[in-house]
C-alpha cells in the first residue's frame, strides 16, 4: 500500500463525492430472516457463514456510496475464535474487489511498549509468516499517553497506514472523564493536543496527517471547537443516525472545502431494511438495496448540509 | 463457575500464600533456542505450536507459586488469526488441569453499548454455539465512562466473573492524562471513584468487589492513596520487575491482612532463563524451572515486605 493515508482518504472522499463511512457491526440476530437458523440456535459454522454473506453483501451494496467502511472488531471477536479470520478474509477480498474503498478496523486498543507494538501488528494483519487483508487505518484509545502510542505509531508509519485516536466519543457518559476541566481546558482538548503532536510529522500533500481523531457527531459544538484545535487532523465522526446525530450536526467536522472528515453510521445503514423509512420500501430479502439507499441518502444529506 | 470473583481471588492468595500474578506475554523471538525455527523464519503452524508449548510449560511451572496468571491478549492476537483459539485452548486446559489457578485476560477493551456487550462476550469466550475456556476476569479501559462500562458489567455479573479497570497505569506517560487535576483531584482519582460506584453492589463475603482496579507498581505513593480511595477494590498491580517496581513499592496495595491485591510480573518471570540472576543457574532448556524460581523469589519477596 503506497501513499500517505490522509491523502488516500481525501482522494476517496473526492472520487466518490461521499463523506460516508459505513459501520459493519454484524449482529446475527439482526440479520434478515433468510439468514436465521431454522431451529433458532446458531452453530459456529452457521454463524460464520451467515456473517460472511451478510457483510459481503452490504460491502458490495455500499461500495460506490461510501468513502470507507469501518469494521467493529468486537462483533467479529464475539462470534467465535474464527471471527478474526473472517474479518481477515473480508479485508483481503475487499482489497482485491473494492480497492477504492478504504477499510478501517475499529478496535480501540491501547497499551504500552511491546504490547502496543503487538496490537498494531495484529490489527494490521502482520502475522507470523503471512499478512492477509490490509486495513488502511485502525482506532486507538489514548488513556495510557505518549509512550503507549509511540510504539503503535512506529508500526503505522512503517506500514504507511493511518490511525484514529479517541478524542471525544459519541456516548452520553463521554462527559464523565473527557469533559473534566484541567489546567483551564477539558481533557478532550488535552488529548487533541497530544494527537496534534503525535501526527505532526505524518502530514501528507493534502494538509492532513495520518494520525486522525474520533470525535462524536452528538457534540456539534465540540466538533467545531476540535476542528479549530486540530486543523491537520482527519476526523472519524461516529454517532450519526441511530445515536442521534444528523447532517447539520456534523458540518463542523469539515474544512471549508468539505474535506477533512468522514461520518460513520452503522445500524442505521446495515439494518435499514428493518427500520423506517426503508422497511416499507424494501422487503427483508432486499436488505442490501435498503443499505445502499440509506448510504446514498446519508451521502446526499451531508453534502447538502455542506452546500456541496 | 460459582462464587464471587473477589472471594475466589482472596481464597487463591491465602491457599497459596502468594500475591503473585504471572504475566503470559508470548514473544516467539524470546523463546529458548530449542523453540526457534531452524531457518529463522516462523511459519504459522510452527509459531502456534511453539507458543502453545512454551506457555503451557510456564503455566505448569508456576501453578503452585502464583495466585493467578494474566494472559496478554495482544501477543496472542498478533501471532495469527488462530492466536485467539490458542488462548481459548490454554484457558480450557487450565480450567481442567489447574482449577485453583485464576486466569485473567488482559485486553484493555473499552467501547459503548452493544459493542461493550460484544467485547465482554468475546473476552469471556461466550461464543455462538459454544464456550471454551473461562477467564475469571478481564481488564477494561474507562475512557468512555459509565455507559461504556455498564453493558460490560452486566455480562460480568451475569457470568459471575471479575473485571479490572485501568485506573493508574505503570508507564511513565501515564502521567500525561491520568495525573491532570480536575475539580481538585487527579483524573485517576475520578476514575477510582467511578470504579467504586461501578462495583458497589458486587462486594463479596471478604469485603472486596468483583470490580477491581489496575494500579501500577511504579507509583508507590499513588498506590497507597488509591488503596484509601478504593477500600473495597481488589488491585491488579503491573510494573513489577522489568518495569522497575520492587517488593517495597507494592506494599501500599495491600490491606492490613496482606490481602486485596495481586502483583504482576511478565517478562521478569517467563524469560527469567535469559536474565540475571537466573541465566547463570538455569540453562535455556530449563526455562520453566527458571520461571518457577523467579515466581517463588517474587512470592517470598512480597510476603517479606508485608511482614508475612
């Protein structure tokens, strides 16, 4: 994989005129009826096959509507010990079939020293003896500070990939620690300043660093504030749709050219077939078309909110 | 698995008269020469077999010296997609062969809502269709706050297991965010107060909660401070040995009965065969005996520092 991650991200946004990231959070119980086991009990092989088919259908359906997909590692790890290999396979196939779609693995790891290195190598699929699929970027947790992040960053740099650091998450309780004020500014601004420093020597031709930030759609004012604090940091903005964020809420994540961020929606897209307004237009067997329509509607709504 | 996790932990400490937790951080390059591939290149099957044998030898050697072992998930995830299954197998075999040795999976996960639930189910090996080994406790990251922790805690409670929340980590950069002062106290005290609240209804017969805390050995004064702030919280204390903490440094983690904490050492025990003072006494093929001796020396040193 060649080229600065941030440059690739901006190019993907422009090529597809899309700021949408589709979150792949496979929950087998929410798959359409045709996927459900006849006796109601999932066996390991059945759950893996169903998840593979469901995820691959969604990826294909949204591939020309989205700049990126974000795989939520938890839902793969929870399936079976083979869940990680299933995610590897999806990454590998995506790289070959949809090379213009960026893949993010959302795993929120955070640890120190050689453990941080091991997490980076594992998440980027640099195993012993082989390397299957290539995620373009992953997410990390900053709670352990610089000496936890640096070994991780060394692998990101060596492999020419990207990372998004949790700065301000989208959940209500994010306030409990992240909004505490220390030395005259909230913790999330302290984290933002660390992110600036960590990414300062990885800025690409488009002015953005390969060290990005996770900033929730559910805090529109803080999105604007953090865009100012981190002018060279690409944002991954979760919390759109099911969590309550709308297109107007995410405007502050973008620069004046409408670049610098992607907005994630997971359940609102991949399970659109089962929810309003799509359930009345698509029956469950057309879940992939419902997802494509939901991604397209989100793409248009964000672009309109940005006046694009 | 029956019984409050904290009660089981205190019983394990008393039965073995040991406050030692052995950290299993498998790094194949550091295994003894007999494990190394003849051509210097690890293939997937070879690295898995070597890791399985190395880890199982260490577990057997330390099983009567240690109250617990702590598996560092990163090093298993990094081996191959089969690394998770290897860890499952170790957990399953341990449960049958060494039922009195507690197993902690150190994975430092942290996320919100249904993702937090999925991480809990994955870490506790509650897969679709089957459940292999049983870790007694896992570690989590608190950065996302209460609504990230609550779904995780619900699974901990339902499955009758334990969890250790990162409060003050052992690394030098832990200071950057964890020591910032907000509302008159450092962030790590804010986290400690959350931990108290999260664990208040899971206190067992021995006065400790199944919601524990990770507090580094490298900050002895803060260990004492946090023992006061969290009187009902079992501590998992990393940073002993290779990271610089000694037996005197960890005294503050314990209550007046010498209970309430376990102290982890990873590299200092499992790779003792290659370092002073054990390298001169044990050749590399006796790596397991070196580990047993290092664990025993650590057990005695901590007990002596506690006057036990």
